[in-house]
């Protein structure tokens, strides 16, 4: 069983992901409310979950006749009845607003009520795990699991263990997430983790280019959809560096830094180190590079067909 601390957007998204995969989920509202206010919250939460599932059915992910069956796996629980649900959970996901003091308060209460057994994971996208781990009883079972919105669709979950996290807990959470079809990755505690850190750079640069008159917002977004985003749906950023060569990035970065007079384009030291050592980030020893490239081209073609961007050749 899964428990979510907070019945807001993140909790509801995680609830859909697990309920879709056949698991029971408790959305726990730890905020004291009068009965009418709680009833309103519960109705809204379950209504949104049902509507989300109906939308997924409408786009062909499953038969719409099963919406109510999946929705019935989710229940909303008030603070007075949180204890049993927390104690019975395999994993507790904290999804309250990004306010460290509030997270510490909620985590402290939840870990006390849950006892020592359940894994507890924050879903913060900005706060370092050990900035809040001190609030958790038995911090060896605590870590961060950052879901990307919409949580029920995006496969990636960034897991960041704290200084006291038991490696067995990390492995167990990864297995649980893989069991519902997610793609968990592990990263060190670092501001912004992986995706938000890269995303912030990309979004700020895109906005800057519109502001500088480099391109319209529409043309810039088209460039991302049909170039940048399409490419990196198949090749990872690091993989693409190796695909073209570290030297390409090195020289391009130097030119951009010089002409745009900004050190934000400077290549990091590891690029020069790779060039000097004559290596890339990946070891292709024993790999059939021709077959590898053909596999990637096939993946590009599949994506293009899905996006209806493939035309037949002109033969006459």
C-alpha cells in the first residue's frame, strides 16, 4: 500500500500512477479541517483523479469502463485517521508545498505515526534531502524521490539518498518504482537535482533569446519540438556529446563564449580532460558502432512516424 502526505497535485498524480498499476493508495490530509471542509477536499481530489483516468482512457491507454475500478483504489484520509494508513504503507511520499519548515513538520509527525518500517520519500524538486532528513525518525529509511509532472505519465523519477540513507532502502524504492513502469535514476544531493537544473538553464536561455529578438516564441518552440526535444528523446545529452565528439562541444563552447561574451557557454573541465585522454563519457570497446547508430536512427524514425512527420520518398 502507498500513502501520500498531502492531497494536492503531486499526491493525486502519484495516486493515479500507483492505482493504475493495481495498488491501493491513501491520500492523507494532515491539515486539521472541519468535517465539511475535509469532505469538500476529498470530493475534489477523487473527482480530479477520476477525471485524469477518464482522460487517459480517452487517449486510448485503457478501456473507459475501468475508470471507476481504478479510482476505487484511492481513498482520502483525514488527520485523525492517518496513523493506521501510515503504519500499513510500504512507501510514504511527502508532497506538501516547497517550504522546508512545513516539510519538516509534516515529516516529523508522519514518521512518528508510521513507526520505523515504511520508506519515507520527499518529492521536493528543490530542497536537498539532508536539509529535511533530520525531522524524520529513523532517517536511514528516508530519501528524496522527485517525480516529474504529470507524475502519472512521465516515466522518470529522480531518487536522491541522504547521508544516512540505507542502500537497501534505495534499492527497494527503485524496485517498487520499476514495478509500476517508472524509470528511476539515482543522483547525489545537489541543488536542482538533474532535470530541474538542466531545465532551468534551457528555459532561461530560451526566454533570453526571445527577449534579444533572436526568434519569435513560436519559432523558438518549434525549434525545441522538432529539433532539440526530438533529438534528445532518443539520445541522452551525454550520449550526444560522444556521438559528435567532445572536441565539437569544446570548440563550439569557446566560440559562443567569445562572441556572446558570456561565460555561461564555457565547457566544463571534464570536456578538456576527455579530449586530452582521447576518450568519451561512454566506453564503446567491443560495441558494434554501426549497429548502435542504426538502432538510434530506427528509434528516430519510429518517433517521427508517431508524430506524423514522415513523408514517403518522391520517386518520380
